[in-house]
C-alpha cells in the first residue's frame, strides 16, 4: 500500500501539522484488526534527522496484546532519505516476542487507541 494512501492519525499533532508532513508516530486506523485481545495494526514513525543507520522512517506491522499491555513486531520496512527502502524485517509466525509497554503518555495513548473496541474491526 502506498504510504500516502493510508489515513495516518496521531493522538495529538501540533497545530498546522498533518500526518504526512509531521514527525512522530502515526497509526493507520484502517489497519486495526482485532482477534480477541490481540490487535494487529500498521504504524509509521518519522524522524526529522536520520539515525546512525540512516533510517528516517519506519513502517511497522505490529501486534498488541491488550490484556498483557505488550507489543510485538510482525514485520517492518525501514526507509532512508527520499523514501529509499533500506531494509525489511520479517519475523516468522512463532518468532514474535511480546515486549511490555511502558507507562509513559505515548504508550498509554497507543494502548487506548488500539485496544478500544470501537476503533477496531473483526
């Protein structure tokens, strides 16, 4: 799916910013799929400046366990300057490790967003 085709949303964006020109983390609400307490979704993280590996943007397919408040990576694409694909990451079905979410404002917003029953589809 082209990145511009997704309806990226954020819990809070500064005034005048849109998901396609802002830096931060965004979720594609159309990607939210619930199976019991497990939710899969696509997230995009943008950086103003590339990290040490040259990554400016990450598009990740994550799985979140709502009852355990833990997240795991299914797959991801890492992009550099100009949207150039640097590498892809894929975890085998049995190779997903769930990592507990922190208690900061960002993780709490993500948990509320992806675990809200009305925000997901079956």
